[in-house]
C-alpha cells in the first residue's frame, strides 16, 4: 500500500481544482454561450480560438486527472491559462460583461494550482524536472539559509 503524503494530497487537490474549473468552462465554449462568443470575438478568434482552446482545456483536464500524465496536464493547463490571463490583462479587462472579475479570478486559481502541481511533480518531467533538480542542488546556487 502506498503512503499518502502531504505533497500527494496537495498535488491531487490542486489538480482536481484546476481540472474542475477548466471542465466547467468547456460547456460555455462548446455551446457557444454568449459570454464565450463575446470574449473570442473581442480577441478576433471566434469561433476557432474558442473551439481550439476548449479542446486544449479538455485534453489538459484528462491529463491532469490521470496519474501518469498529470505533470504534462499541468504544463498544458499553464499554457492555456496563461493565454487567458494575458488576454484579460491586455484586451478583455479584469471584468468581462459585468462578471465582477470572476473569470479572471478563476484563471488565477487555475494558474496557481497548476504552478503548485508543476513544482510538486517536476521530477515526473524527464528533461525539465531533472534540470530543475540539478540546478537547485548545484553548488553554484546560493542557499537561502546561507
């Protein structure tokens, strides 16, 4: 039997939160809800940007919820949500259609959860994780406690 650690619990909690938020927005993207159409029209990406980002989010959700691919799902969710955050900060604004900043806030939650999972699961990414760990333990990196 595998021991459940705090790191595992935090990773899975963040993975489920990120996946739940991404899954919830898929309904609006795939049904062409007026809010979603407005967002992607404002960005000049309607309908293909809406559909494409929805597909990318769906794939990220599946990858996040499968243990062997969770780290890859995290990378994909970070990429997708970074695009959303940049869009809010540059073209859409924090508040979209009087939502009180809800969509932007949810994007920040997905980003934060994905960043935590990426840090926890960095060792599961062969090239990136090994490089991060090697750099962290390099004698050239000053210790925070030194």
